[in-house]
DNA sequence: ATGGATCCAGTGATGGATCCAT
DNA sequence: ATGGATCCATCACTGGATCCAT
C-alpha cells in the first residue's frame, strides 16, 4: 500500500514519457528510491531486477510483470541499460522467454521478439559494481525503433534460432549462436525444467531459455545516437 | 517452516491411508489443528478451503495445489464432505475446472473429471454452521470407486455438457443442467474473465467455470455404504 | 568477455471449497 | 435447496535482470 501512495500516473504520450526519463538523468538511484519510500540494496546479487523496477515505477509504467508492453497505451517497452565508465553496455539485454510451442508456428513478423523490440525506451544507468547501487547515476534516455538494417539482422538471427527450436533441437543451442540475438538459459537455476509440446506434438522437458540482445548490439544503438560526427 | 516440523509422511499404501483417515473419526477439528500448530478460524467465510487442507496435511497428502492426485503414488484423490446432523451432504463437491480448449477434443475416458473421480477417499466432516469450526467432528472415511452404473451416469452428464462447450455455447450453460454432474462458476468473483481458444480457433473470454457433483450424488454414495440393510 | 547459472516480485491458474440471495 | 458468487493458499510462469567461473 505504501507503494501506491506515491504512485506516478502513466504518461499520456511519448513526449511526456521521454521528458520524464530525461528528467531522471544525473539523479542517483538512492534519490529516486527515496521518492518511492524504498531503499537501495547494498548490491544486486539478490535483487537483480531492482534497477529496472525502480525506473518503471518512476516513469509510471503500468504492466507489472505481464506479457504486454510496459507502457500499454503507447506500445513502448522500457529497458534499463547498465554501462561502464566509457558508456559501453556491461551486460546483454533480456528480451523475452522462448515460447517453445509458438516458435516455428509464427513468422518473424508476429514473433514476440519483434513485438518487444518494435519500440523501446532505453534508459542508461551506471552499472559498474565498484559503485554502490544507491550512488549509481541515471544517464541518457533514448526512444528507439530498429532501423531496417537492424531489423533485418535481428530477423536473420531469429530465423536461424527459431528453425533449430522448431526442429526440436533446442538442446543443441548455445549462447554462441546469433550475431546480435542469442538464446541463453532463463530460470531460477539449472535444474528447472519446463514442460511443453513441440511441433511434432511430442511432450518435451527443457531448461527454460530466453532471447537476449548481445552487448555489441546495444552498444551500436548508443553509438549511433550519442557519438555523432563531431561529437 | 513451522508447518514442516510436524509434517506427516505420505502413506505407503491404501491400507495405511484408510487407517489414518479412520483414526481421525470422532476427533474435533481444533484438536487436529493443534497437532499442526495452527488454529481453527471462527467461520469459513474467509477460509473456504481450510477444512480440506487441514485433512490433507493430517493424512500426509503431497500434491499441494497441483494438477495431480492428492496421493500421487496411490492415484487417490481426497475430498472432505460436509454433512448435516442426518449425515446428508450440505454442499456440492468441486471436481475440477472446465478446460475449455480440451473439452471437445478428448473423450470421457481421458477427461479430467473421470481421472479425478476414478478413486476417491471421502472424509465426512460435520458441516453445519451452527457448530463452531473447531468443534466440528470428523466422521467416517470411505475409499470409493464409481460403480459401472455411476460411471455411466457421470459420462452421460459429461457428454451433454462437453458437447455444449465444444460448440462454443458455454455461456448458455446453467447449473440446472446435468443429473449428477453440473457446471457452475469457479472464480474469485463474477467479473473475472479468462481467455481461451475454442474448437473453431476463435479467441473467447468467459467466466471460469468448474465441474461439480450434486449433493444428491454424494448422498447416494454415503447411502450405499453406510445405510446397509438392517443398519 | 561472455555463456551458462542464478535471484526476486508479481500475476494468473488451479485446487481447497463454502457463502448467500432467492 | 441450490445456482450463481465468492474467498484463500500455492505453484508455475513471466518479467525485471545480474552474477560469476572460465
């Protein structure tokens, strides 16, 4: 209930959302947390999603943990992007879980990956472990849509990965596949198994996996927008 | 954690399960609760499943809230049956939720209703509201399998109801249909809606519903076993 | 550097049923 | 009496991601 008392209304449009995100630039996470009557954890080992959820609340995101965009009316997905001192992403970015039954049934155009990445608000945050979580500062915000070239590259990766999964060969997939989009485990721990029906109608049990964007991909997004000629 | 300290091991076989259930006969729910370091609520308005869960723990049931039998290894389902002073059931008995996509695809023989009712341990408990929950006594226990006639009657009802659902006419179903097996709402409240795909591949949103046994059916089960000739 | 492993919070579905207006 | 409405606990899954051994 305490969390509701200072809840932020959903932004009315893109401009308001972007303005709010830019107003966070330069602020320390501890300050933003204080606005919400919460405190920053000492580190993120046991609170891995904390920064993302803090920024969601600060911006008035509505879709808490549901399979819809963070800003439903605007169709915009929020992603925080942890960076090092040079402004380079320090982690890959989780996109969505791999829907075993669906992949192989739907084309790229109707895939969850494309849906999630169609329109993203990237919010840069200091991500070096040497900096206490509360002392980390929010950086730039960027409302992004993939360029035609970026979408083609993601589509190529997706079709390669989806093809393998559709054949029932998900166990052969490693994080080494895919130039920009990769598949890696997404579970509480490696003993987790999830039941599903494959394309042949067979029952299978596998470790749950997710699609992730490699850090090289998100680095290129930041490059394009912030390392302009002469900048 | 406290609940684990006095946890009861799963019964090894039918005989042990039945013996344990019969050992509860005559005991007050408050006594059984005390064994588990819990206390009986004043009434069941806000604790509707409390009695069933108390007896589950007392007997060593393993399948907490999962879509498998309560006693997995034995394939036995536990049902508490609230009765009035004459020993007649005061409520219908919930069997399982209506699986919209599945009904119409599978025959009675592979239906969830038949699976749940194939082997049931009925545990009679006083159910009159005039008696405080803690003061209610456990009654007889009965390990039951449907007779051929009972199964045929349930199958007839199921096929009528499943046929209507398969046609996409679930909204026309009322609790009045079915001689022994009926379909009624099963949800937190009447505004709940659940998405599903019907047999035509259409997206539908309906109030979640469940299959229930009418009290007349469970009354007949008790009759057969406890009102023997000369008894 | 990075691929495999892991952690928390919140939602939705299921299982335990009984309540209550008519 | 009973058909429609309702209530709690638990588990599975998703979404938020980062950790860490190599």
